[in-house]
C-alpha cells in the first residue's frame, strides 16, 4: 500500500540510524544523528499504521527507540 511518503524506511534502516545516534561520540554531530533517527522512526510508524498484518513487536521497538532518542536528547540539553 502506498502511504504517500516519498521515501520508505525498512526495519533495518531505522534501527541503523537509531544505533548510530546512540553511539555517536561527537557531541556536535549527535543532535543531527538524533534528528535523523527520529525522522526515520516516525516514518516507519506511519508505514506500519497503513500496513496489513501484525507488527506488534516492531511497533514496541519503535516506541522504545523514540523514548530512548528523547532521553538522549534531554541528556544533551542538561
């Protein structure tokens, strides 16, 4: 099903961006890494919303990833 998004993000892609953000050691690059991971996670959530089938496990992983990215962003601001 076409979700109307210009670019699709598969499970491996958002997970890689998430992991890259978590392990970024350069404090100047970290906010951009977090933002890219958040965008990929949000896009994947929208794709799964429109997809048929059972995606409970990936949905939970996406929720956890967004929570982790939010926590990481908040530690940057502190």
